[in-house]
C-alpha cells in the first residue's frame, strides 16, 4: 500500500505503545500508519484517537529505538487490512497476521479490513445445524449451532486450554468423515496474550492431532504489546470471514483468552487518558466486545457460516464481573466450568446447570442430530437438577433421612458426573446419548416425565426402576 502522505518532526511523545503526534493534516480514526525511526525499521500502527491538536497512534510493534526527532510517520489513507488467500489453512501467524511457521509468504488474493464489514440484519439467516465438539456436556446438553456465538466461562487454573485444543482437534460437522460435508469445515484458533509455552502447546497439539491442516492459528504472546493484542482477534476473524463467506466453509473460531483482550483494552484506554468505568474498564467495552462477537453468523445465499467459541477466565471466579457479564448479554448462552468438579478429577469440568445454549433447539432434533436428542437432554437436565437438590437436603438431614426416590437421585448425580460429564476420550453424539440412556435406567419410571411412552419403551424397556 502506497502512503497517502508522509510527515516529519510531528512526534511529541512516546508512552509505551502509544505515539502522540501534532495534528498537521486531516486523518481518520482507524487509519493505518507506518512509523519509521532512525534505524530504518518500519512499524505498523493505527490511529486510535484524535482531537484538534494531537493524533494518537497505537504501535502494533515494539517502539524500542524510536527517537522523537528522527521519527517519520506515513499515513496510508486506509484502515488496517489483512491479505488473505486460499492458503490460509495449515499456517501459523503472529498477532498481526505475519507468517511465523517458517513457510513461504501467504499468496494474497485480496485484502480485507480487519475491523470487518457490517452485516445487514436482513441478510442474516437463523443459525441452524449442529457442530459436534466431541464433548458430551456440550454436544448432548448445550449443543453448539453453526453461526452461534457460545462463550466458555472458565477460571484461573482450570483446564480451558486443554478443552480448547480438544475441541479444535475433534470438532466436526455431522456426517464428516463418511463422505458428507467433508472438507467444508475449518478451524481458526486465536490465542491472545498467551505465554510462549502455551503457544507452543497449542501449535504442537494441533500438529500432532492432524487438525492443523484444516486450521489457521493466530498466536499473540504475553510479551507482545497490548495494542497488538487488540487487533489479534480481528485478524483471526477476518481470516474466518474469508473462509466462511468467500470459500464457503463452515468455520469454528476458538478464541482464548478474551479476558486478556479486555485487560489490554483497559491498559490502552488508561494510557490515552480516558475516564474509566466499572472496575477500571472503559465504558465502551460492551460495544467493543460486540464488534468481535457479532461477526459470527450465517448469511442468506451463502453456503458457509462463522461460529464463535470464545473462552474467558472469570477474575476470582466471579460470573458477575464485567467481562463475563457483558459477554453474556451479547452472546447466545454460555458454558461454565466448575472448580469443584475440577478438584474432583472430572474432565472436562463443565457445570451443566448454569450452562446454556439458547440456540440448541434450532440445531438439534430430527434433521439435525437425532429426533430423541432434545427429550433426552431435557430429562437428563431435570434429573441432575433434582440430584443437586437431593445433595443439599442430604447435607441437612443426612442421607438416611432421604426418601428412596431422593437416594436414587443422589446416586444418579454422582454417576452423571463420573460417567457422562467426565470422559477420557472424545465421543460422538450417539455415544453420548447411549451414556445418557444408561444413566436414566437407574431412576424410577414414574420420574421420567420428560420422555414419551414410546421413548421409554424404545430405550429403557423394562430396565427402568419401578
């Protein structure tokens, strides 16, 4: 891209990743710039704020070595763009879309704005169909639907990185591998502010599982600048939009960790002198997160879809913290991890009761998964909720003071966590359903109120307790 205009001697202050310039010409917010120092190195940046006197530039690369007197700034006259092409899959990029896997440069077919293009609401199609993640607690009870945005709420020290890798390695469309829809599914994996060891774990795990061939991996390290962290998910989502709406693939975007993104947003906002809001985060964090989450969806007349599974760690396990709170308002549900289940050795430690997929009903049942899937999920959910109530009651009156029915629920709850939530290997939906039917056989027949007589006869027969 050729510079629109070049200015000299305009830099007045360098504060971390922010460069402040005297405003000597008309420029626009989000415009890409090149900053060159006396060492001749060019650093990419973008205009983050401006007023009548000054322009604030976010440097996306380290500003070490810049001297204000020798700084040259080139305004490119266009927003930050990412060159994409058919060779995206199988490649590893840094946080600003530069290839870091040792391979050749990406063959660029077109350049797209990393901020994305707004989708006309009338062009949006209702998310339909099912993505199988291999995790029973998600597939069976809180199903992920193509075009949905379904965040995973975790906490410090919980195995969300391992879950992310497992989903990336085993997620598939229904029928994939049996001739149907094969090759139409892709993964965009985005690590934000991750340590070097974690980034290497992501790369090696995807390579060893063979999933890297159908994936594009974006890695922003903890040592990278906070301003770069703000653009990493946007580069990843730009690649996903190209794969989904140009190459017509069904793309699953896994982003970890949104909390690191929000912390960077707070840091940069503070450096710009903006008035802080709740817990020090900027007041516009809700709309900023929406610019990421709302890039998921399906478009009428386009075969592809873009599904998001963002992962965030709740500070102090507080689900009311601004980051999970605002994410819950924007997205269609949440998957919540439990520290208690993790301590009990359950993997993945999904807390089923506070988890929710608001679009599950639109992507499951006859034509999408299995006609009896919704009824089974409803019955398992109701039975586990009753089991949790029985645990509370047992803690007060003792297990001996429970009725026979409550004791059966107590046993069901323990087996539900040990056999259904806990799994040593990925499962297909059919395997998950079989585990569910097996667990229900331990409950009294009269308690199975969410199942039809035909379903009880077909799957439970005379095995249900009388």
